[in-house]
C-alpha cells in the first residue's frame, strides 16, 4: 500500500501562499462537506487534511507540483454530486475544489462552441448559450447542481442521451493539469482530429485519476424550436419496458425515453405532493421528442403514441404546455430524493444493457427482491438501456443484515448484467470507490492490467485521486 506524506502546518502555509488564505480550508467543521459526495457518508466518507480552491489553471499546477514534491494525494472535486464516491479523499491529503473556476470564457457562434472553466454549473453554462439560440446537448439530469468538469470526468449522461449522446460526444478540447503539475491543451475547436493518440478521450470518464480538468471547449447545437412530451402508463412494468425497443426500431429517435416503475412513481409523487393517474398502473414511460419542424415533431408524436397504444398502453397523455411538461419531468427528476426519504440506506445502481435486453432486466430484479427481502424500485434512461435499479434497505431490518446482503445482491446482479446480457455495471455514475471491487470481478485480467498500466504511466507517484477505479497497491 502506498504511504503518503501527511499535510503539516508548514505545507498548509505553502498552499496558502499559492491559492491565498481565503481559498483554503483547514479546520475540521468547514472541511466536513468535502469528505463525502451523494453516496452514504457513513459508509464511504473520509475527511481531507486540507481543502484548496484555486482560481486559475496555474494555481492548480502549482498545487500539483507541491503534492508531487511531498508525495501527497490530491482528490479533484466538482460539485460533490457524484454517486460513486469519486470525489472522496480516501487517503486524506488535499481536496482540490474547482468551485471558484466558474466562468464562461468564450461563446463562439461561428464555430458553435463554448469554452468554460471546469467549475461552472452546467445549467448556468446552458443558460448563457441558450441566449444565442444554442445548447449543450450532452448535459445530465442533475444539471442544476453539477459542474462541467465533473460531467466530463464522469462522462455523465442523462435523459437526452437517446438522441444526443453523453457529455463526451461534445468535448472538443480540454485544458489538463497533469499529476506532476504540467499544463497541457488537448484538442481544440476542430471536430476531426487523428493527430496521434487521442489523449483527450482518455481523460473523459477517467474520474480524476489521470489529471485535473481545468477548462473545456464544448460543441454546441442549434436549440430545437419544437418539443413534445408524452406520459404513457402501462398495467405492468414488463409491458412498458418492452415498448422501448419497439419504438427504437421504427425509425423514430426520441430525445428521451424515461422508465418509471410504480414504486418509483408513487414515492416521487408523495415526496412532491403531486398527483398522477396511477390507478392500476404498473409503470410509465416519459417520452420526449424535439426538432426544428413543428409538423415533424407532431407526426413523430402521433406515431410514437400509436406504437404505445398498439403495445399495451393504457392511455397516452400529451403535456401540451411548459407547466405540464415541468410537472411530469419533476416527478422523474425527484425519484432519487424520494427514495432517500423512504430509506436513506440504499444502493443506487447504474446498470446498462443493450436495448434489446432491457425486458430481461426486470424479472431478475423481481427475483432478487424476493430472494433477499428488499425493495428494488427501478427507473432510468430506458431508451439507451441505462436503468437505475435502487436496492433499498428494509427499514425494519438491521444494518448488520444489510451489510451482509448488499454485496451478495450486487454480485448476483452484476454477473447477470455483464455475463448473460453483455451489459456493464455503470453507464453514467462511474466506478469510484463504490464499484471498484466489483469491477475487478467482471472484467478480464488483461483489461484490468491495461487500466493499471495506464494509471502508472500517467501518475507514477499514484497521488492523483488514488483508490478510485483500481486498487492502489
């Protein structure tokens, strides 16, 4: 196991000289929020020894050069909204937060790009480019809290990934600080580039383990002028999920196809004090279509509605105005929070399978729920095969029982997803700490060895977000 240098008062003083005293936190109470993300603080949390908030790329580089000199681990942090423990300082050391690097630097309408610092809230970025009738199509569901740098480090996805893809599709250029404190610019504003190895792509989804993203150039698209949302209830979850592949094979590409089982819907409605027509409903699909032609979007909406009705839909509701659209999307966005209210002890999963295999997932979840005596609500981005099966602790069971059965359920679920369905254990939340040991079990020795070789090549001192994705030896 790697032995790291502790952060001494002298090192804190050197860090203060780099970033300024107002951009450094070293007292326990103020650092507490930087010791966890959206995973369980009790299970995964770990305190940093110091938090720094640089205001420039050069300051980030100086911090990394100091960390290299003293052999101190550094954990990059965005908004702390991650769901895999990726921003938790597992070995203490320095948490480097990009929260004060939060500016849009350029909106280039001619080249359809925006360049921004890593700490900008994704929603703020989108609001600024929308004024130019442009938008960042790859943003995730948590756009109101997450940072651009974190989205890129996790290659975050979201509801619109069916049509538009995930964050990585829109990253044209990156400014990176390497673990030893060098600054490198990768890519740019070009859309094609085969000038050597694609280093930029290695950083996308690397979870801060290879370097720190400080700036990004993002490809923009023209803002759609027409949009339609359908809310479609089904008697069973199996009927609802089976329709997804039917829609996707008929030549229509919806912006989103979100799946919500009855448990997820009911809990979210209770949480929001919202009312939806849930009588005899086993699940619902929330389907969004958009485009530049009102007539085409309307024609697609009718076609999708007809397909749903021909395949078991109880009804097809059309959200005709922005208020109604926001109401139904709010139910979808708040499912995770509602489940936490029901039971704060849970395992929010992020499985992804080929879309043709989606109907096979639900029977497995039902079997696991009955076998282990837990509730497993399921919702997520069904249009791209990415489902959030959430294993929820029975409020009446003990923590000892939960800690015993949770890894058993996950192993059985992951083995089924990977081995039998050809899926993966994470589609958008990442590996981090939470899935690190399970990842090792479901990939080959050769693939794991390549992961380790890459990490050692980019970060020979193993100081860059250590303990995430792979185990530090």
